[in-house]
């Protein structure tokens, strides 16, 4: 595929009740798929063949599965690869290097993913929930609340689908193979824990069991669900943990990240350091720079003291203002001073690029806003 086909938004979808999708091959590990295929009256090795098409060749059209008997292709594909994501709209910017996809799920829920090409890698940012229940006040997704958790396969299929887009050469100036996945789209991944962990296992398992990505190229972002961070540390996975901190003090963080009212800064950082110690992976501390809210020099100094000497890297994120929001991005001189103070404290710090800002595809902007206009045009910035 070179691009996502464009399909009009179904206006009736908005009134439907959220419900989980049909079972899909990516919900199951290879032995589960073999058991299912056997139940369907086919030899177990067909599971491997279909898996190889889906994960290895990024093919989902039964007509192209020519190693399967023609008589059973449609049926097997129908049972193992039901359509989970219907592309509604694709937006592109950054000269085609960033593409945001809006998907409609089987129950009418809308979610988004972003494909970002760089000279040395291709990254997809995927959603783990339709909406989000964490209610961070500066985030567009958080304003709409949680619709439902995504299934394992709905999560995986975003990456597989966009891996196919990348493989077609559609991302200008980037390698064709998807290499990185970040769970930074809609939702709080650790609030959909078991499905997200199963999705990670599919993404990292070698084909035909999975997509064969490196664990080190997977990043799971969280606002700080402490028990889930600790559980993730025990999964024998070495994915990167990104902690959305956004404030170094409880008073402000209680407001910016409401889950802080349950797990305080000190508790969440303790869990993060334990995660780093167990996995050997440096924790990424995400900090949205919000003008006159969390960007004061004293907060940089406090953050520096909390992180000095820890296995951590700070990612400062220029806030992406959302329509009608009272929050704005910090001015560049303020941002530079914040960076300087952190680095002076010995803390590795970078400022994240603002890929996708033109198409509302950057962090905190994934709100599936496109569902309101019923417009199926592709806008290319
Ligand atoms: S910032 Fe993340 S956790 Fe907070 S509301 Fe938005 S999507 Fe949810």
C-alpha cells in the first residue's frame, strides 16, 4: 500500500455503544493461533502461513496469500484477520515525513496513530485506548474522557498497518522498515496493562510470531501508575519507560497530572528508578514546557536535584497548544534557561522536536477531532 484509502466517516457511529472487536490473529501467540486453526478444521501449520503474511510480508489481502489453497484463503483470512481499523483520513506534513492516520474501530470509536520518518529510522506512535481517563488538563485527548480500552490486536494492527505504509516507500527520506514504536498516542498504556504487554510481545517476537522489532526500540509512556510500573519491571522486557512528570513538586503535579493525587512525585520516581535498576534501561522523563506554569528556574533546579545521578534523560516537550486552551508553550529563552539549569545539575536533557504539530499529531493533540466534520478529504500540509 502507498497510502491509506479514504473512507467517509459514518455519522451513525457516534451513537453506538463501545464494544470490544472480534478476535484477531494478533490477539493470540503462535500456539493460540495454531489451536484456533485446528478448531477451524485446518492443519496447524496454516497458522504460521497466515502469520507470515501478516507480520512478515505485511500482507492482509487473501488474494495475495497464494501458498494457501484458494478454497480456504478467504475463510482463514476472515477468521484470523478481521478488519479492525478502517482508515478514515490521513494527514501528512513535514514534506511527507510525518503522517497521521485516523482510524474508525468496529464500534465507531476513533483513534489515531502517527508515522514519523527520520533519516535513520521510522517510528510509529500508537494509541492504547480510545480516549483517556487520566484527565490531564492540558491534553486534548484527556478532555474527551475514556471510551474504551483497545484490544491487543487493535494496538498491534496500528503498527503493522503503518509498517506497510513505510515499506511502500511512502515516507520520504527514511528507511522502508519500521524500527521504533512509542506508546504515546491516545490513552494511558498502563491503564490497559495486559493488552499493552501482550501487544509489546507481538511487536518484538520474530516473524511469523510477531513483527520482530527490538525491545530497546519500544517506549511505553505513563503518567505514573506506580503498581503497573512495578509490574512492568517484572515482565522480563527491556522496553524504555517514559514517565510524563511535567512538574517536580506535588502541588503543581496534583493539578497537571491528576493521578499524582494518588501516587506522589517521590513514589513515582522511586518506581521509575527501580524500573531502571531492574531493566538497565534509562528512564525518559517527559516534561511539557507550559508558559508560566511549570517553567520557572526554581522548578528546573528542583527537577535537577531529583534526577541528578539517576539513570534518566529529560525530554522537554514544547507544549502543543490545543484550541481554546488556556495553556501555552514556554518562550524559547525560558526553555533554554530550563535546559541549561538541568544540564548544569548533570542531567542529560534534550528538547523534543515538534513533529506533526501542523496536523495535531504531536503529543497531547491526539483527540480524533476529525470525527466532528464528516469530512474525508486528505489535507496535505
Ligand atoms: S496526557 Fe496522556 S495520560 Fe494525560 S490525558 Fe492526555 S493521553 Fe491521557
